[in-house]
C-alpha cells in the first residue's frame, strides 16, 4: 500500500533517476575519454561520462584552493602534461559514483520499504564522494612513505660510489637502476633528462620537486651545492647525510611501531567489552531467576 511518504520518496527517486539518465545520454559521446584509465584505480570508469557531463554543464572552473592542491598532486603522479585531464577524471569519478549510489538508494528503498535502508545508502553515497575525492591525496601519502623507506638506502649507495672515486652523474645512474620502486623510477627519469641534454643541476632540481618530501628536497638542494663545489665536498656530504638519514629511518620505524601498537588497542578493547558482556549477562540472568 502506497503512503504519502512512499509517494514523496519515489518522486524524489524518479527525479534523480531522470537526471542520471539525462546525463548518461548527454555525456555518452565523451565515453572514449575514460577508456584508457586503469580499472583498478578507477572503478566503473565506463560510466564516468555521467559525472563529466554534469561538470561540463555547470562550467566548473577548477580554480578553488582544493583544486590547486589537486592539480599539484596529479601533476606529480601523472605528469604536468596530463594534470588538466586527471583533475577532470577525479571530479567525473566521484560525481558519477555518488550519483549512481543515490539512484540505487531509492531502488533499495523500493525493495526493502525501509527508510533506514534509504538513509544508510545515502550516507554510503556521501562517503563514496568523500573517499574518491581524497583518493589522490592518499596515493600521494603512500608514495611519500615508500620513497622515505628507500631514501636511506639510496644515499648509502651514492655515498659508497662517490667515496670510491665515481663522479656524481655516473654514481646516480648506477644507483638508479638498482631498484624498481617509486624513488628509483624518479631517479631513472632524472637520468633520462640528463641524457637528453638537461643540465645536472636542473635535472636534480626537477627530481627534488617531483619527490615533494622535504627531506629529499633538502637533500637535492644540498647535493647541487656540493656538485658546484666539487666531488671531494660531495663525497663528504653524502657520507654525513647517510648517517643522518639512517638515524631518521630508525625514528620513523619506531614511530610506525607505536602507531601500529595504538591501532591494536581498538580490537583489544572490543574483545574486552565482549568478554565482559559474556560474563555479566549470565550473572544478571541468574540473579533475576
């Protein structure tokens, strides 16, 4: 039996479904823009044109403070050439998935006839909008953590080779191809730039800019200064820097261990509460009897 509440909710659902279908029809011609995206990092990429059509209709300028931060992040992750494209991908992704979940919320309500189910699905839709809107920032943090893990090892290798008499450019190229992680990939990109005619100073400066991490940026700026002063100064600097970075790595590992220990407190507390319930409920049950 239909109630007034049902009619209102179904009317709102019909409105959102009509909007979604309209955006689908309008944006379908742009479906090819998202065909080359990685399916793992961009789920449901086949329908991103729905959200993209809405953004284009609103003529969104992508000039807010958050957009400027997003532009810097996608420039680092995907390159300056593709920054504009990936900003639009991020907006298309989060809007498409959120809108699709909103439409599905009303479908779930129709099947369950429960306002709570509708509220949960709408909350899930809002959470998905936030999650996909911050996914690039999370990838950046993960990338930075991975770089910091390899940073001490890279400096140790550079220090060893330069102290053995190898010039920085040769040492850098040798070390760059000893690993496959993000930091080594950025070093390899730096090597390619130097081979294509970019000066060592400019290539190293670009490496520091792409890595973003303050410790690496400081390292590259000091490395450039040592390069200007000469190889003897450079070898001494790398030796001292290696000692400093290994100390920093120990501190980071210790901090991560403390963080992991604090996370374990949550399941321990849940287990403790569960045990208390298992003990106390039978006691009160016997008292009542």
